[in-house]
């Protein structure tokens, strides 16, 4: 079987020396070949299970903005969203593999997030580096969109009531928290990847990653509060491989810090030391 590997994260010292501007190519080596489909790709699918009693989510206090309060009565926090024992908003992605380096086409579709009822919808979104990131404001109130990246350029922009969409992109892979400078309860998380093998679990806890070249992988399930879970997965040609991840109630009782949840660089997938790039897949 062909082994496919996505390499180790960059060390902080490597990240630190990079210039952080919009024109930066994110360290992508032009020498890397573009992945060519052999028509034998498989699928990684599964569900995110919650074991134990699901925590009750706190009510959001939107008193600071009369519009928000009257248009989203009963809103609750989205930190740990569990329904029928399944967890929503978990980023599942290929973290590791082995081999030759490839780059992947960036989707031409936009990764879109909306502000509605003074909450980000969806709460968690995944996309590729350099894919268009579109921010809508369906609310009749002002928002100020403020991503907090570690290795991408930080920005914050106001958006008028039902204003024009913001169109942005991120040059590098990382998990980026997003806040609103006007409404402190508004939070979202963006999983930015240098490959297309990522998904976010839906309300029923399911996820699906398509187009996976046959190979051996480490797949990670990342949650904003509970510790990341990893599993080894082998995908044969044209196989649909099912893998489930389990988060436990005691994890949800601890803080993200206590659980060692990481943002930023952990999702950078560096293809090894040879090219200094962070956009590729390696196949041996
Ligand atoms: Cu806002």
C-alpha cells in the first residue's frame, strides 16, 4: 500500500521568522507537484460521540444590544453542543502521513460565515488556506469581525447592519478563534488547512472527508474545549473507512487550558524539513 503522510507541525521558531503579510505564500514551495487523482481515492467518515451527561450550556446575556436581545431570545453558548449523545462543531482532519509532497487546488467556492441573531453561523468552519472566506451580516445591527490568528495577519473590520460581505483569506494553516469587538459573547473558530482533508461534525455528530488518497493516516478530532483525539486510519483504494471519536463528560467539565487545547500552529501540516513549506501532502 502507498503510504501517505502529512508531516509534523512547524516549531514556533520557524513560524516566528516568517513575514506576516497578505502576499506571503505561506512557505509553499513552487517545486512541489500538484496532486493528480488516480481515481482510487477513498472516504473517511464517522461520528463524534459524547460519553456521559452532556453539560448544560449557559444562556447568552445579550443585554448590551437591544437588537440582539430581542432577535435571539433564549440563545445559549455553543462551547459543547451535544444532541442525542453526538457532538457538533468538532474539526476532523488528516494530521499526519508519510511520503512525497503534493500541493492541492484551493476550492473556488467561498467558505461562508454569517452573523445572524448576533451569533456566528456556523460556529465552527473549516477551509483551505487562500480559499475565499466570506463574512455576511444578516443582522440589523453593527458587528466587528475580529479573527485572532497566530501565524496569519490579524485584522478586524466593522460591518454595517446588513452590510456588504467581507471577502478575505488566510495564507497559512492554523485554528483561528474569531470574536466580535462589539458583542463579547460572539465566538467562532476557523480551521484553516493546507490540504482538502478536513470536515466539521454536523448536529448529528457525523463527518465525512472525501477524496482521500489510499494510505495510512493519523486523523485528529479537534474541539475548542475538550482535548484533541487522534486515531490511526488506513484507507485502501476506493474504501470508505469509518472511524468514531469519543469525548467524555469529565473533559467538558475542565477548561480548554486544563485540557491542553491548542490554537494556531497545531493544524499547520508541514511536509517535512526539506522544503520549509506548509502546504503539501507527503507520499512514500
Ligand atoms: Cu457582533
